[in-house]
């Protein structure tokens, strides 16, 4: 009897403070890309879905040609039947401090902001969270157990 291999492929989807999403798209024009579209294509070719932990707090960083980039990115991932989950990195002015430096109420507000952002676009509340560059905290976990 063959055993079925189960694996979870997760992707941090973030740019970190820049106004152009170079790290997310990794688009080199005619030379191809190795960014989010490539990752989704590779997963889809194998009939797999990815879990994209998306730092939606960056949404205010994008203007001009990139206006509403984060909203469109969440929609792009979700419309291709991949999961959009929440990733938190401090990103002023929406979220100026590292999550572990915030009080329970501040953490709750930050997480609700991010989950609502995703839910408004997908209609689904995220069920997973990945803290960016910070250790998990009991305060933080408590929020999800309520
Ligand atoms: Zn990250």
C-alpha cells in the first residue's frame, strides 16, 4: 500500500517598506519571473495549492501605478484558489511597532485590522497567522483561542 505524502507549502508574501513590490513579483520581463505568479503556476501544474502569508499592512506603501496593489494581490491569490493568510511585519503608519512590543489590546487591533482587510476582499476570514521576525507570544496565541 502506498502512503500518501502530505505537505504544506507556505510563502511569505511581503515587500518590506518599498513602494514597488519587487520581492513579491520578481518579474524580469522577457527573462521570466520567479515571484508569486511563478510560484502559483508551479503549484497549479502539480494540482497543489499554496498558503500565502500576506503582509497586508503594506497596502499604504503603494501609489500611482501600484495603487491598490495589495488589494489586487490578495484577490489574485484567492481567485486562483490558493489560501490567503495573515502575515504581520511592523509597517508604519498602519502598524508602527513589532507585534511583541504591543499590548494585548494593540495586538488584537492589529490582527483584526489585517483579518478584516483580507475578509473584505475574499469574503473569508483568515484562519492562520505568521508573525514576521518575532517569536510567538502567549498574548498573541490567546487572541486566536477566544
Ligand atoms: Zn515575513
